[in-house]
């Protein structure tokens, strides 16, 4: 788990290293490969779409992200046929343009307010073709993933200059609600000063997610509890949802 948004170019350059070995890509990549046109919302550095192009995808691939530093990484060495768009679902609009819309990396959880969730779901529905699918995941709140967001679970990676960088998350005390704030600190002996960022994520349960989708005219087609496509369980780590136009 890492912050989705980076304004600092040095930190954006670390993103793919921090996310190396992502289990979710084994789930998402076959879906992308089977769709003629794909919108990746919150695409970050564009790693998923680059992998699809490298694997032979010849259709439309479009990445949308609100962080220019991330898109700079996406554009480097990328197939020019891939589209990289600065913005989010509140600033863009498509009409039945994509067979598949995905939100990976728990990007759905950055939608904090009800109106943000409603607006995003409505925009996705508008972007989907009649037979299209919206696939995304959110952490199961019952699993309380934030309990491991502590300095004890820090990781170390090597940046582009060869410096070892320590990355540590520290969650705020849990107040019983559906939002969890946390601070991420990046330190390195090769840097003049440490860096840090603040984030807040929203933890919605499966029924709440289903309700927001229904309001937007979307219906749940499939649901899984982990990246191995096991059924959703009460305390499983993920709520992975496949939705379609109702």
C-alpha cells in the first residue's frame, strides 16, 4: 500500500519500485487483454497499460490520473498509441467509449465524500459500452488493514540515483468511522531532507459499494475476496467488484 498521489517527481519515480510484484496485476491484466478499449482510472505511472501493450494489446488504452508527476513517468518510453490524460472522473466525460474501466491500487478509496462516489460511478457508467465492465477493488474494512500501517512495517527501496530509501506509514488512531488518515515518511541518507505526505482513505463495505453502484445505474456481476478469485468472505482482505450497466 502506497500513496496514490505524488506531487514530488522523485517520489513518483519510486512508485513502480514500491509496487513491484503487485498481486493485483495478475488479476487485471487478462481483463485488459480481452477488452478492445480500456480506461485505467488513477493509472499512476501507467504500468498496467504498458504491460498490456507489451503483451500484444492493439486496441485503445487510456490512462487517467490527477498527478502530472505520475503521468510524466507514464509517458517515458511508452507506446505513443497509449493516451495519458491529466484529470479525474469529475473533469472528464466519455459516452460509451470503453469496454473496460478499471480502478486499481485501491484508487476507489480516495473518493471520500458520498457525492464524489456518486459522481465517479455515474461517470464510469457513461464511459462504458453497453456490454462493458467496471472492475475495481476496495479493502474490506473488517480486515482492518490500517493496523499494519506502522513504522514497524517499513520497507526499503533503491531510488533512481542508487540511494536506499526507507518508506514508513503511520496510521492515525482509529476513531471507528469509515475514514483512516495516515502519514507516509520517506527518508534516505542520500537525500538532503526527508519527505512526507498525508492521505486519507475511505473504507466502504460491500453493501455500501453495491448501493452506490445501483444509484448510478450499475449492477454487480461478480465479486471476489482476493486476487486468486476466491469468494468474498466476512474478514477477507479485498472487496473486488465487477459491475456492468444495469
